[in-house]
């Protein structure tokens, strides 16, 4: 198989006789051209898994195979020619240029003395272009924004010409559009370069838009794998993140306060104005229901704004104020 395969893998930390197993029985694969999103709460073991797969810490049991070959039988150089990583360690190389950093990715392929050949320079240029960082080639790394630096670190990993790419939190420190842009770029690179990608991220909703498969590390030692939507429907994300009073909303693919005990409302109408009214209702403390029979309040999208149980409001700010006032009155009566 081309790509990454994990067979009954156990990862964690051993110190003397004490063994702390973080994740166990992890069996799964990522084929070339496919992207896995690795998600889970803080401390679930995502970084431990990525570091173990990359050979940066010993596994406790089981097997990691790269393109069908167990890593236990591969040299470090062979592993580096197959797998590259973008990890969370902050680099302190402010006075290197982006091209210098990306050139480091050629190290596992370069000959004696590490001299770069014309082919290496071509790969470096292609890698910078693949992440949209051609213009940054001669900029110092210390002078980049977080988003630019993150793209350059991905370019370094691509310059390694890997079959498998592992990324730990590549979107942290990026603004919301930057997160989507980076994940979209990874998806593009994964498909066009036929790379097996595992990306660990706390940005569940954007990851769910791009990943073929989710690997969910929860509070136990198991990793649950499946299509993002199937796992969401089955409650696997809620289970993994299990937080009192917080539920995973299947409409928005985000976590919200759970609906129990909230007043109910429905929205009549369609399009962006209806979606925004639903958002305002949720923000105002209402549970948005589909069935009119369950709804205490009805918000209808109209030409001039919205009507709440027949009373017109022109803006969503007014809708919010009206809904909050209504709740206050209800709680007094
Ligand atoms: N060097 C270490 N020695 C011993 N235990 C460690 C070490 N590093 C991490 N751990 C423990 O392993 C567990 C998993 O940590 P890990 O960093 O893999 O979680 P994570 O899912 O990546 O969390 P986060 O989302 O917070 O980054 C935690 O209980 C952590 O305390």
C-alpha cells in the first residue's frame, strides 16, 4: 500500500518500569492523495501519536509502515526520504531566508557534502510556489507573519518530496481566513502531489470540510476513525470532547451550549437572512427547532427584515434585543 499504515499501535511514555500508555490499539491507514484530520481534546495524545509515527519517540507496541515497509526496518535517512513533518516547535532561525529554510528539506536527498544540485533548486522553487510563497523566497524568516511562516514550514516539508506528510496544529496562530486558506492549500497539495496527509488541529469545522477521514482521540486510549459526517452523526465528537452542558451542533459543525432548558423558536424562510436569524436566536439563548408544534417563538423572514410573532424588526440587533427582552419578561412571569 502507498501511504501510511498503523497496525495495533500503542504510544506513550516509558520511564524505568513505569509505562504511561496514551493511545493503544490504533489501526488505520492513509492512502496517497488522502487527508486525515486528527482531532481530540487537550491531552488526548494527538502530538504523541504524530511524534511516534514520525519516529521522534519510540512506540510502545505495534507497527508503523510507510509505503508498505515497517519503519523498524528502515534507516533514519530512508524514513526522512518518505515522511516529513511540520511540528509545533518554534524555530529560532530569524536570520535565515525562506529559501534557506526550504533548502533544509532537501537534506535527506542531497549527496555527500550536502551540495544542492539543479534538481534540488527546482524542487525548492516548486515547493515555495506550491504554498504561494515564491515572493517570500529571499525574506528573512524572522520578518514573516505567523501565516507566512507556517506556509514556509509547509514548503520545507514539501521540499523533502515526501509520500507522507504529518502536521501538528499548522493553523494555530492564524486568523480564520488564514486557517481555511492553509487547510485548502494542504488539501490541494495532498491531491495534486498524491501525498498521504495527517493534519492535527483544534479547528474541527474547517478540518471537517477538507479531510477525507477523521481520527478522533478521546478521553480513553482509543482512536475512532470514520467519515467526518458519520462520526458527527454518531456523537463521536461529543463523546470525545465530553464537556458538561456542551453539545456538537450538526447544522454548523461547531460546539454550542446544549439546548436543554432553553426556550424554543423556529425560523420561517430561507437563505442567508434565515441562517443569520437562527444564529441570532442561538446567541439570544433560544433553541432553534424544525417542528412548528415545538416552537414557542416564530421568526419569519420578510422583505423589510424579520417578524417575531407578528412584530417587525429591521435589524438582527433589534431581533436580539427583542428576544432577550422577551426572555426577561417570561422569567418574571
Ligand atoms: N514528555 C512527556 N512525558 C510524559 N508524558 C507526556 C509527555 N508529553 C506529553 N505527555 C502526556 O501525554 C498525554 C498526551 O499529550 P499530547 O501532547 O500528546 O496531547 P495532545 O492531544 O497533543 O494535546 P493538546 O491538544 O493539548 O496539544 C498527556 O497526558 C501529556 O501529559
